[in-house]
């Protein structure tokens, strides 16, 4: 079984993939947002290609655990993503995932210019890995 990690942004959507047997998430790609229909089609095509059976969508909570506009955007996107993919979509707290992604990329020696293009997919991997770790028996 494969799980897709999704980091929903207003400009880009980061995607990551994990195989349940290995239990590790890896960055996959970034979708530049155009309109919701095109975005969902692009994600669904990737999900079909990789035979995804579940997805995890980052829920951007505030540091105090409250929900702001970005969290509401994710909550509203969740059922539409589930319908487009035809698989369950779980929400997972993504606090500090972008910071963690930036740190990982910087630690690998990726230049700041190149990091901008990679950070969303890396953040999706952070979100997905957190979900995998929490879901492990």
C-alpha cells in the first residue's frame, strides 16, 4: 500500500510518497496551483500512477493549536481531494513542517534558490513521515 502526503499551499502543493512496507516518506514533486479542478486532476493522476491507497493532508494549525484561515482551507479541501482520489484522506497536524523541510534541505547543502523549488515536496514528506510514525504500532 502506498500513501500520498499533501502539503497544501496557496501557490504550490507539495507531494510526497511512502510505501507502507518501508515506512519512510520521500518527496515526490510540487504542483503549481492554477485552479482547484486542475490541481485535483494533477494530484489524482499522480495518485493513480503510484497506486495510492490513502492520502495525508497537512493541517496547518497555529502554534497554540487553534485553526486559522489556512487550516480552514485544508479542511475544505479534504473532502474534494478524497473524492478526486477515491481514497481516504486523513488530516495531520503540520506545525513546523516547512521549517523542518528548510532545515533538511539546508543540511544537505541545497542552495537557497534551489530550496525554494523543493521545500513544498519536502514539507509533504515531513507531514507524511510524522503521520507514519504516529500510525505505527
